[in-house]
C-alpha cells in the first residue's frame, strides 16, 4: 500500500491511534518545518551573506565573519521580539 492510499476496510489501521494517518500528519509537519528552515536560510542569505560577503573566496575574512555574526544575531533578536509581541497580543 502506498503512502497516500488507505485501506477502506472497517478495521483499517488508519482508524487506529498511531496508524498511517498519524504518520502522514507527522510527515506533513516535518515537511512544513523543513520549508520554514529553508525559508529562514534564504532570508538570512539575502539579508546577511550577500551584503557581508562581496566576493566569494575559499575563506571568510574576519570582517566578513563579524558582519555575518552581527547580522544573524540582529535577525534572531528581531524575530524573538516579534514572536514575543505576537504572543502578548494573543493573551
């Protein structure tokens, strides 16, 4: 039986806890988390790597590393503040 097919019998494993429905839900959640991570990497690349590393070389200079570290730290600080504000608004 394939990943997206189901057993239509009344004693289907999909109807039991921990069956294929749960596995599918977990798979979808993992894919959403992966997509979110990929989006974060893309955003960090656009916001930090591109301006901090003007030319690609085999190693990063100390100023490039410092620029990247500062930029990424500011990004995560900003995201933390946004999440805190949104959480406060929901309460």
